[in-house]
């Protein structure tokens, strides 16, 4: 069951790694759809009619940078679960890949409030003085992701220890 579950995770990561750049390019071509989605998801009291296309393209680039951190983490998660699907559980490479995934997960959790803050500045930069905004959002979601990243970091160390024990065990047999 572990191998099938690992294959499913590998497939899901691969699908996301392929679909996300395709969707990003579509949003680059159709910036109005990107703007519409940003308006509905950001919940900021901005005068949306004053936001220029340059600001929307800048937000697209900012969002692409933010998403790239997560995609890089997913790449390493896919590598680790690909090894798990082959039955290679206690290898140093798995530990390294899980550790890199947890590091990118941690960075993305810290980047989320930063992304939201820069986006609020970017979208309100052409407002009159006194109406520009800096909005900071930090919630329990980011705290949970940071905790998960720390747990995965510790688990990657456990894989290294298990790998050493497995090698030691093979020498006795």
C-alpha cells in the first residue's frame, strides 16, 4: 500500500509541476482573468478601477516568484516519493530531498505574508496620498505549515539514522 500511495503522490506532484507553468502562461496572456481572480481572492479595499495593466503584470511576476518556491519544493517531494515508490525507503538521497522540501515549505510559509504585503503596496501605489496601503496577513495556516516543515526536517534526520542502521544490519547478515 505504501508503494501505491507513494506513486499517487509522485503522480500528483508531477501533474502540478506540469500544470502550474501552463496556467501561469495562460494568465500572462489573459491578464484580465488573472486580475479578476486577484480581486476576488485578496479582499483588499482598493480602488480596483485605478490599477493599471503594468501593476497587474507586476503582480503576476511577484506571484510567479512566490509560486516558484512551492514548485521547487514539490520537485524535491516528488523525487523522495518516487524513491519510496521503488521501495527505496532508507537512503541518504531521500533524506536530502525531504530536507530540501521542508526548507522550501518553510521559506514559502514565511514568504506568504511578504507576498501579500508587497501585493497590497503594488496595487495601491497609484492611489492618492493617505490612501495607499500596506496590508500584512499572518494566520494559523502559516504557523501550521512552519510546524509541518519542522516535522519533516526531523523526519529526514530519522531517515539518515535508519539508513545507517540498515547498512549496519546488512553487514551482519
